[in-house]
C-alpha cells in the first residue's frame, strides 16, 4: 500500500498555525501515521454521520481531531482541525 496523498484546506492550515510548536509536532506525527495507515488503531479513525456523512475523523489527542474526506483510495483532503466543535 503506497502512502496516502494528503491535501490541506486553507481553513485547516489556518487552524494548524494556532497551535503551539509542541502541539504542531504531535499533530504532524499523527498526520504521518495517517499517511502510512489511515485506519491504524491509535488514530481511532471513524466515519461520521448526519450532515457530515461523507467525512471521516481521527484523533490527535483527547481533545484535538482532524476532519477529512477521502477523494479516492489513495488521496484525502484534510478539512478542519480542532476540538469537537469541528463537527458543527
């Protein structure tokens, strides 16, 4: 399986810049884990429902999530980054 191709929305990039350098490293490490295996148990990747039914989410830590949408089997768009408010 080849590494996942990831694109980042401008909104995701703006949110990423709001975090401390230490948290940015943790976020980036989780992104690299996702790139290698989007469904690794440590990421807790799950499909969303309702108005976000075509989107997925995975955990960076207890309070930070990444919202994404799979474009095809080897490409994904990262849409948002933050706490549970990203689901609204």
